[in-house]
């Protein structure tokens, strides 16, 4: 069996490390988590990850200090995640050795940390990045969209939803089918699927969302169908309605009622190609676009 790529996830919020670990493991990665910079640095030295994903603010050693300390020892790619809007945190991350910035727009599927649309935020982030590459993300689902991002100054594009709808993605086939059928207007920016990570996200308006929305978007404890089992994992554990993780191919039950993350880019999802073929198609479209 091919060796799995190793990802070290660092965050003092155990809810976040748990969700990231589950999600990344379901995509075939080997994952270790650390809740502070010091233990992360020990893992970075002894375990030798292929990628480090770290939060900025943590006890004892911050994400910036961790990035600096790792950079003294290795060139492992580091992604610094921050919910902070302040310019200084991004600049500190770059100064400490982060390789690039991802500029996410509110068009994005999944968890949305942005507060502006992609083309509102991109010029601001390009300015802050001071020459370091900026990757555009959110609502991009075809080569024309990539071309638009590159023309606006991005060095690359990061596509999420479009690659969930590929042959290789281990998402549940029902989730992929829903993506192919959906349009941008079928998504909502919401707090609906917040159990495990109470944060804003964009997902399809499925039955769980419609029930919750019709009830006036109540807080946990007062939500319709709360506590109901919507699916079961292979180990027999239950997935309850409003749980944060999207359904993978191993779930049994009603995956269509789980969190079906999708960006406005879902408008461009019309098929389920192999990922390699899709990359070639996107590049051809990008080159042909004017
Ligand atoms: C299935 C799925 C899961 C995601 N999970 C996360 C996540 O755990 N944390 C996060 O910050 N962003 C998450 N995202 C957002 C992506 O990082 C990216 O910003 C988004 O996919 C880009 O928009 P697009 O889906 O329109 O291409 C997720 C997106 C998708 C589609």
C-alpha cells in the first residue's frame, strides 16, 4: 500500500482538531493533532509531517512562533489558519515563513471564515501579501472562474466543491448526486450544521436545513429533529442530525440529510469525472477563456 501523506493539525480548540482529523483521515491522510505549539514542534521534529496546518493563537507558543521554530529546522509546507481579519496577523504569518495566503470569499462551500465576496477581498489580501502568492478560493467551479481569479492577480485557485464531485472523492454517492443536481441558489450560508464546530458554513438547502430554517433557525436544544439519528458509521456509531461532518461513502442511512457542503461553484458541477481528467479540463477551459 502506498504510504499515506502525514498532516499535523495544531489548534488549542479540541473541537476543531477533532473535526479536521476526522475529515482528513476520511480522505486517506495520516493525521496527528497537537493542542499547543510546543508539542507540535516535537511532532514536527520526530514524526516529520508532509504538511502542518496551525491556528494562530494558542497557549505557550503561538502559531507564528511555531512557524518560525519549524522554519529553522525544515521547509515543510505550513498553512496558517486564522479567523482574524486584522492585517497584522497575516503579515506576521508570512514574515515567520508561511508560504502563501489563501483568500477565501463568502461564495465558498464548507466552512466560511470570510466576511466578503472573493473579488471584494482579493485586492485587499494581495496588498497585504506584499508579493507572496495569494490563492483565490470560493465559488470557482470552472476554467473561466480560474482565469478570472488569475486576471485579478491571484497566483492560483483553490477549488473545493468541484473536486468533491469527482470519481476519487470518498464522499457518499448520494452527496455527489445532489451536487450534480444543484444550482448556486440551492446553497445557504448558515449555522445549521453546527454540532462539533459552531461556525458559519455554506451547504445545500436539504431537508435538515429546511426544517431548521422553517422553525426560525433556533439555537441548540430547541431545534426540530434534534437528537435524531440520520446515519450510522461502519463501527456502529450514530450520526445525529445537525452534525458537522459531511457524509462519506461508508455511511448507511439518510446521507442526504447530513451536512452537504457546497459553494456557489456548485452551479458548474454537471458530472463526476476522474480528478485528473478534471484538472486537464479546467486548464483547457482556463487557457481558452478570454
Ligand atoms: C466538503 C468541504 C469541506 C470543507 N471543510 C472545510 C473545513 O473543515 N475548514 C475550512 O476552513 N474550510 C473548509 N472548506 C472550505 C474550503 O477550504 C474552500 O474555502 C472552499 O471549498 C472553496 O469554495 P468552493 O467549494 O466553492 O470551491 C470545505 C469545503 C468543502 C466543499
